C-alpha cells in the first residue's frame, strides 16, 4: 500500500490524491487503509517515514565516510555521491515524490525538509567543506554545490522518461548509471 501511495502522491500531489484511488490501485478496500493509517495525512506521513528508512543506509554510509581517515577528502565526497546515485537508481520514484511534494508550502514541506533534506545535508555538507578546505574541490558555496548535484542527479533519474526524448541512455540502465556517475564526478573536478 505504501509503495502505491508513494507513486500516486508523486504523480498527483497530496491534494489531488484520494485514498479511494490509492486503494483501487493497490487492490485493497479503502477501509483497510483507514484501519492502518486513519487518514490521508497519516498515510502521507507513513510514506515519508518509509522513504526515510530507505535513505537511512545512505546517511550511515556518508557519516562513515567522514570518519574514514584512509580516504582523501575528495574520495569521501565521491563515495557519498556514489551512495546517493545507487539509492536514486534503486528508488527513482522518490525523486518524483520529493519534487511534487516540495512544490507545497507549509507543514508537509517542513516535514520533507526535516525528514529528507536536512539529515542528508547535515552528513554530506561537511564532506564537501572538508574537500574544499583541503584544496581538493574548487571553493564555492558547499550548500549550493550539494543541492545542485543531488537535485540534478535525482531529477535526471526520476524523470528519465523526459531524457528518453533526446537520449537512449534511459533504455540502457547500466550504461545510464555509469554515464551519470561519470558526469557527476566530472562536475567535481
């Protein structure tokens, strides 16, 4: 049910999504959703929590990279990017969910920022700053670089159907991932 809800919220947004439509597409009775979640808002929050759980291993990887003294600061940033790229290719609809939900203002946006943006930002930004301080990345605003890379990667994968109009890469998932990884790492150079 949560995966179906995530997909529908991603495609339609919160306001345009109905619990009945989620139930229909999940092939369950709407009463089952009401029983488990109580309301559409609670269902949406459960979807966000599910996404958080999917992202937690990536956050743990990024935190471990910062503590890994055997790697150069630049290699830590690259490791963080690679972990992010792996997660984005595993769960591309998270990018669409985030894009759609991020167009809202108010409490749901605050939940997204607190649950998805800030935790990843808080573990990754020091990696970017460390690499800049070591002279291994060109100095710029680390938050802007972080946002540009992460959103660019996420949206490129999530909206691969748009890229398909001008490129065959989305039709070759392994090559697509390799090319995207190469471009992302090149942007750091």
